[in-house]
C-alpha cells in the first residue's frame, strides 16, 4: 500500500543531506494521529527504540532548478511517496500528515510546509515468484565485515550478492517469512552508483533495474517495505515493472 503526497515547503532550497527532514516529517505525522504507534516504532524521549520499521519512502523534486554546492534548489515543490504493508501505519501517516504545518528539525528549528494533495496509489499484489523492479530511491547494501557496520557495497563488489541476500533474509525473518538464500536469484539489468551524504556520513548507494526470483511473499514484502538497509530512512523503495502474474 502506498500513497503519493504533493507538498509545498516554504524554503528556497534544501541541503543534499535531506532525508532526515522527511524522516522527521513521517515520525511527526504518525505521532499526530497515533502516539501509541509512534512510541512502538520510535520509543520516547527516555528510551529510543531501534526496530525494523515496515515502511519506506522516496522523495522527488518535480520542479528541480539546480544543485549547487550542498544545496538543492527545487522551487518549493516535493512529491513524497510512502509505502508500507500495515494498514495502521498508512492510516496514521495519512491522517497525521493532514494536520502537519511544520517539520521539526534539530533544536528549535523547523520548516513550514503545506500539504497540497495526497492520494492512495493503486495496490499491486504480486502473485509470481519472479518480478522486475526499478529503484525509486537509492539502495544501500552493507557488509558485516566492516568496522561499526559502516561500509556499503556496489553490485560489482565481490561480496555484494551474498550480503544483499543476507539483508533480504534478515528482513523477511523479522517479519515472519521463513525462507533461505538459496531461494533468491537476483539479476541486475543496469545500475549507476550514487555516492551520497546521510546524517553527515558518505554512503555508497546505487540506482537501477533488476529482476528477482524468490517466494511470492518475499517479493511482496520488499515491494511494500523496501529493500536493502535503512529502508525507513528513505532508501530502497521500488517501482514494480512486471511479473508473470499480479493484480
């Protein structure tokens, strides 16, 4: 389940490290409508919760003017795509967003915003064990071999496919879908690398199109909640291209 939101942000430009802004928007929208759900997903001021959140999002600037230095000039217009497999999260985000007029930042800083339009996108139910996807937001694949888990891989790295499958296996295990990595086949048709900054840290992300063979439940989960790591931070959202059978 996913929705598309057209938003007007009352600033002239935004920093290239912008995903944290929309993470704050999503958290505050959910908290506006369902504080208990927000607590389950994020914790509170005393205890922060690090849970695998079942949603992902993507940000698009439809009137992009230029990127200069660390700033993106975007003529105030933003398309925010939000996807989840849980009705409660979608309802909370949608209804909470309608009440939101400011996006809280660090300290007492905030960005004024206005929701122009928000609508539910057609639901896609994948009923095949093979599907082709295209990235809507960059994918991050990390490796457990690095110090503090800070190293990210590109598809031409030797360890990439093993680590990518490990992440997918872990994601599905958390959400109660049992399977093994031998059931996954990934064929990346094309990709481009995208070094980017997130929370001040440089990360090696990638964009592209790939075909994936896996149990139907696995394909549906990654479509609904994203793929790779940091999915709820604006990474790994996918556009469905085709499969043998879907609704």
